[in-house]
């Protein structure tokens, strides 16, 4: 099913839905356009601005780096698919050793299943009746499908049980441990965790298989605080195991890991004591696939452990200067509809003019409108109307979601693939 579904993506016709692509490509299939190996920067090839591109080399570097990292640390890997919502990338991640894909919402699970993803970790409590019944039907129809979801309340267990009464296979769940008072979801105390586990044990529709959480929500996060919370997560799993709560499962799931503290996860999970069943130590970091130029560039754990390697920002947004109304101001034709801006503004890296590039020295994004980036230009900044400017972005999750079909370009601008997203 996955091969056929991916093949259908290549058969999709290019048209007005996909911004930035050459107008004269209308009617071509994605496969036909890919085979032409057009170049982003060659005017005759027709790419229009704004256009977001992924670096082919950097994308592959990031995939290989995290494959090596997780293998070196004895971690299973279920990268968070909500970052890209791109089934082509899901399958590349699986080919690079991922155990499965993490997701956050029922629609995302449906996308993943449509493209043949066989193992899904839902990092959320699921109480939607229609979604639960659909999940149950998927489990009943496919004995190989593995699905795990959070639970963090007795009420949630009751709602799940009521929706799943007619299901065949039980749904696997992990108790979510919250990161602390004022954090996001998850039980706050060990007593609440026990109550949720007891509720799961009292129904036939659910099966407790582990514990999980998200360490980036630890209040005033620091290496010491994050490590302390992770140790508490491990201790909860140990106590549940001693109490015989995992008797019905073949392996015990222990999961954490966003994109800011996976080094701490690796360290603490390396010290998990022997349990009654094999431990599936599941890391869920997702932003690594494209990395970024600001937020994760600043917060990546590889800054703390440079000997382990370094991720590379793979996104570049190309936009064209359409106005230079004053010596200290310029405007390009990309804005909030094209660039992530929820965490940081885009960063100008390079200016292209007449086939040549020079650094975007003295050019700073000062504001965003819907369809414009406002540029503050220092004296002597070399920028003119008609120039293409390449911008680095922050926060991959809100970069992918603005583009339905993203060119993957080699260093010289040759486009070798197109990534389809589903948001």
C-alpha cells in the first residue's frame, strides 16, 4: 500500500495549487517535472518567488546523523511526523532506521496510515469517539499495525473504553507523566499516575504498555531539572513493573525526547535498570529532519555534545526584492503566508543577482506583513529591486505547513525531488 500511495504522489499534476513552481509546468506530473531537473536559479526554468526549498545534501545529512545517534545510544526512534506531515519523509526516516512515526492528532494518523506507516505513537490522549472507532477498525483489519497512545486521566480512560466496546484488539496506551505544575498535559503526581493505571487495568479495551512524557515542558528547564524529571519517569516505569502492571505486554515502552534535550534522554535511558520485559526506549525528536537557522540552531543538544556531530539547516526561502523605497528599507514578496514567524523572524543569508551570490550583509528582517518581509538595510547594504534573497527560517513545524509541494534542490539549485505535505 505504501509503495502505491507514494507512486500516486508522483502522478499528481502540477498546477496553481503549488506556489513557487514554474507556471509552464502546469499539467505535468510531479514525476515528469522532477525528471526535467530544472534549476531554481535559471530564469528559463521558470521558478517564481517566493519559493521554499530543501537542501538535498543537508536533508540526507540530518537523516543519517540521527540514525547514527540513536543507534549509538541504544534508542528506538519514532520521529515526530507533525513537523513535516510529509509521507515521503516518513518513509525516508524509516529507511534510516526509525521504529515508527510519532503523531499528535487523528487526522495525522489517517495520513500516515494512507501511506502505509505500520507503527504509530500518538503523543496525545485520544477521546474522540469517531477517531477511536476508526483506529479500532485499523487495528482489527491489520494484525501488523502497532498503535500506542497517551492516557493521562481516569475520565479519558472511561471515554476511550466507552468508544471501544465493540473493538477486537485492545488499544495500547502509556501513562503520560506531566512535566510539572503549569506544564502541558500529563498526570502531575505519582498517585494520579497510579489511578490512571488502575483505570486502564479495569477495562478490556485498553492495554497498559509503558510510560511517557515530554521533557521540554519542564518549568525553567535546565540540564539538572530535565534530568530529574526523566529519572522520575524511569522510576515510575520501574514501580509499575514491580507492581505487575505490564504483565500483558511483550515489551515496556519508555518514551520521551523532543528536539532540545535528547542528549539528556539518551543519558538517563542508558541507566534504565533491568525490567521484567525488554524496554523499548523510544525517542521522538522531529525537528531534526530540516533543523533550522535560529530556534533549534540555538537549542540543539549537539551544541552541548559537539563530538556527536551537528545538524544542518536544510530550509531556504527565496524571495525577490520588489521595493526599495528608501536607503534604509527594502521589501521582498514573501510574508507570513510563506515564512515561519511564531518563534523568530527569518534571517537574510545571501543575495543573488545576475547569477552571482554575495552575503546579505547589513540586511535584517524587521517586520512581517501577510505578503511582505520588511527589511532594514544598513548603509552600504548591496540590495536592489529584482534581487533574490535567500532566508533562513526558524521552527520547522510552522515552515513545512505553509507549503504543499516543496522542491528539494542540490547545492547548485538543481531540483531533484518534490516533497508533498498534508496539513
